[in-house]
C-alpha cells in the first residue's frame, strides 16, 4: 500500500523495529510509519512518506528527533490485588523474620485475605494507578494473572477485573488463571483435593466462560510439586488453554523441563535451571521470562544462566512481575535496567524482551511486538538519542507519546 | 504564634516531622502545618488550625488523606555534566572490558571532554530534565558537585551552572568543588602539580568568588591517595569551606578516618570502612552518606557496614549520586528503596537519610530537614497510607504537591 490510503503518518523518526536487521534493534533511521485503521500500513523513508502524505492529504505527525519502538509488552504481572504489603516490608527491615511475619498472617496469605474481601470495583480502582504508571512508560499489552483468590469465586473475580481493565483503558490484556499459586488455608490438610478442584471444575468453568487465555502454576519447594503441576497443566491443555510456568525461582525441581514438555509459551523466573532444562526450553521454543525486580527485591545472589540460555537460543523476555510482595514494581524500564545491570542482558536483548519476545511469550507475536506492515499499530515515541537509553537511566521516563491501535493515546 | 498570623495552612494531613518522637518518623496524625513567609509558623491539631484559620481568614488547603514530609534533600549528586555514557554502558554489556572502553577514551575522561566542550547554557539545558525529575519527587534541596572539568575554567563553569540552577528553578542548591575527582590527562605525568593547582590558586579563587559551599575529594586506589587528599582538605579548611569525602567506595584506605580528622560534614559511599573508621566518624559527628544506586550499577557485593554504623551512632544519609557513569539515577525514591532492600536500612532510617540527616550532611540542619516551627517551609505532600510506602514501591511517585519556601511549587 503505497498509494497514501493512510489515516495518519509519523515522519522523521528513527525506528527500532525489533525485527532482525543491521543492528540489535532492527533500526531504520529517518523513517516514517503510516497507519490505517488499527494496523501499520507502511514503513519507509521519511521523505517518501512526506511526499505521499502531502499529495494524499494524510495528517502528518512530525517525530523529528524521536525514536519509535513497538509498544512495550509486560508479559508477567500480578497487578490486580487487594491491600498491599508495605507493613510487612517495614516489619522485615526492622528485624522481624519471615516466620514471625507468616505467623502474624503476613505473606501471600495476607494478600489472599485482602483480595477475597474486595469488590470488583475496588480491585479495579486499586489497579488503576499501577496500570497508569505502566501505560505512561509506553506499555500497550499487559499480562495479568489471578492467584490471590485461591477459591473459585475470587479467582473468577480477579480474571473478570483483568478483562475489564482491557475494556476500560487503552491497553490490551492477556489473562492467566494462576490456579496453583499457594495452598489456601482452608485446604491446608487437603492438598490433593485443592489440586483436584483447581484442575477440575474451576478450570472447566473458567475455560468455558472465556475468562482466561492461559494458565500458570508456581512449581517450587514452597508451592506445588512437579506432579501437582503436571496434573493441572495436563487439564489446562485439554481445556485448550495456553501455558505459563513459574519455574526455578528458588530451586531447580525440573519445572523448566516440565514446562517444555507441555509446550508452554513461557517458563518464568529461571534463576535455577540446569543444562537439561535449558535444552528442553530451546527445543520446545518456550520463552524464558526473566523477572529482575523480584530477584532484586528478594536479594537473590544467583542470576538466571543468561549465557547458557542465549547460547541455546532460548528467546529471552523481561517483565515487571508487578506484585505486592516480591516485586512492588510498576516500571518496565526499571525492569529492563536491572535485567542489563544484574543479569547481563545487552540493551538490545532487554528491549527485545519487552517487545518481540514478550509478544511471543503471550502467543501474540503474529500481530504485536515488532514494527512491521500488517501488525497492530501499537508503538511508543521516545525522546532519546539511542535505544539503549531505555535501559540505562534509573528513574527517567522519556516516553513522549503512545499510539495504541492506530491512535494517539491520552494519558490515563 | 497561635494568633492566626499565617499566610496559609495545610490541614487534615498526617505529618512525618522526622523529629525524635513516638515512632521512626516523628509522626503527628490529623495535623496542620501553617506557614508565614518562608517559614513554618505553627504545627498542631487540624481541628485547632481550622478554627484559627477560619476566624482569621487564612487560606486553607485541605490535605485530607495525605502525608506531609520535609522536602527531600538529595545530598550527593554530580547532576551537571556534558554528554552521557549510554554508548559505553551498551559496549560493556556487549562484552567490551573496562580496559577496552578506557583505551577508546571512555570512562570519566569522556565526561570530562564532553563537559569541557559545553557552554553554560547547554550544561544548564541538559541538567534541566534531570533536575525536573528530582523535583517531581518532592526534592527541595540538592547538592551539586563539580569534578568533570579538572581545569580551573570548567570547574568554575560547573559551579556557576549549579548556582544558576538554584536561581532558575524552585530548589535550593549547595555547591561542592570536587577538586580531586580524577587526574586530567594533561597532568598524567605531573600528579603533584595537579594537586598543587587544585589546592592552591584554583581553590583560592573559587572560595573567594563564593562559587562553592564545600569541597570534596575522591580518596581511592584509582583516584587520589590519602596524602594527596589531606593536602587538599587542609587547604580547603584554611579557606573556610566545608568538607565532604568520597571514602571507601572500592577499598579502605583510611579515608573515613581522614574525613573525620578534618571535621568533614560527610563521608560518602563507605562500602569499605573498618571499625576504626566507624568510630572516628561517630566521634566527629560526620554523616555517612550511602549511595545505593552506585552500588547497584557497579554490581557491588559488599554493602556498607550498616549495623556497625548504626551501633556507633553515625548518622546515615541516602542520596542518588546522580552521574552519567556509575549512577544514572534521577529518583531519590529509588535510592531509598535500594537502601532498604540492598543495605538493610529501615524505611524510617532511609527517609531520615533524605531529610534530617541529609540536611546535616550539607550543614543546613539549622533550617531544613525536619518539620519544626521556625524551619523553612519546604515540604512534600504524598498520596500514601504510611511513610514506608516511599521506600517500598519501585517506579511509583506518589508526590502530589510540593511547598517550597512557603509556596506551592509548580511542576518544572
């Protein structure tokens, strides 16, 4: 389509298309990007675009001096929840042990209590400021997990609120039923019954109602065993849902291998994964989602084996893991910065991790994550001199505009 | 002054006065703070203030649900500089060694070249966005160091630009002549001559012209020896300037003891300081300024000995260390968060470190750093439920207003 049948066009920008190209960013200098409807209609030299647009009377946005990237994708969040955990954060720093905090009702169970007590309206209201901060940093797609309900009604309520976020605000939401997050207190003596419920009637109902795009399970020594995880994932596959797995955050239980065996879209965290797990992820095409803000908050010392993942060709993504306990983070740019500094990702890898590879981790790479003709016109405009600046500064937000589904988005 | 002779009053707020009190924050719930001229005129119960103000016709600001803290103080920055170091950041993450980068003209010398080449106008313009981000987070006083000139003219230009920032924008600036930061290339074979110049004519001229409030020296294996530092600090004391020292960032050369011996206001970094140094700081009343964003950026593994500093009664401050190489950080709140998570400060200690103790580190505690009658009416309003939230969230900025010298400040 070079006939100027465009709705609008941005000219004089440098594009980080994030497609394979001359450099880490698929850079195209002095370029233009034209939109028709919700899609990218044309990408090419700015001078050509200006000529076509002028002749055809297409509205022109001058993006001189700006970089344009794909809209950022935060592919792992728990951004819907009740309460917060700041009191516990303070208690811990004043010397209380994890055990004392747990005995006093703290930890994930405190978020479960608070979330169960909230109405959908209040859950939505409390997520609003967090969502707003992500959107201000150029995010156009976000994944949201349930997992603080641990009963059928609250899990469904969380997923419904997540869907509502995508209707109410200019952002695309992918929802994940995190059935196996923690064992609820009412099932403390009945683990197997809980896994049965999660994998049975609750899952079927959630799948049938279209509330979830995928499932997730926390396979870890302090959460659920590989065997329990396996039951849940098997049921999810039969229900036609995509799969994510919290794998290797604190120890290597073989969860990466398990995720790969089930054709998971992503295995997330991966501080502890061995050579077998890395090979399995590579063979399955499963994305490794790195969560540097949780690593930072938990004061972990062993980063994920980035060299091994890279060498094996495992696609790397980066996300905030926004949650009230282990990652109270609403800055995808900070996640990219920590991924570089603490994990050793290059800025190009980090940015690919919040664009092309994040799209792949969510199963939406066919229409998002890169700047290409035919893909959704979701992109962010940045006042920077080079893309690596997005991963370098701590506390800056150079985003000066966001186009979502072809239209400039107002601040939320 | 309870007669209502006030210019304006904020009511229905919770105050974190940061004075010794019932809790870590000197909290006063349901309070009011009245201003006359540039000073705090009255602090007391909101209901009393409302009655007085209504009777006297004093303008009332309703701060229901907000917390008010002293205006934040960033007591260690290198925020005025030319260029940036993002290219070097990317090269390093792509595998270049420090040595290769240095051979290619990178490192601090690249910032020196860029800074020497900049006009005052351009230095001011490039600092503007960084200053703006700090101000948006409730900062009302900032310290700014020279040290990227390494020649007399550029050092003076940097200090003049720092002074200009305090005139142009609604923020108080304390300036520091960082004479001993790095050895400039033109003195490579003449270390002693450089220390002579810095400690002699340059220092005298800078002191006489009132460009600097204090001096600073980088006493470190890769910078200047204790003996060189000693010469400079002695000259600075004779010139009547206050003293800061970059001490123990990478190794323990006894710089903390040296700082204490010279009655330094602060010793900064302190990842490496022994029991002797800690005792000396405590005895001298020197503030330990912790710089967690530099620690993070440099991937350091040994935090400052916070327990020992605390036990000895050394006042702890926290600052951004904003600079283009080792701390590209413009978020004082992020510095507080890292100070808690990586260094183990309590949120109360961290917040005191950017208020009361930061004021002390700059020698301005007589009129800033706490909410007390008679002190400067510099304070920040926050949409938070408890003060610890300022240290908990990563990437949030709950600042909803700043009063500077008694007046609500417009966003910069």
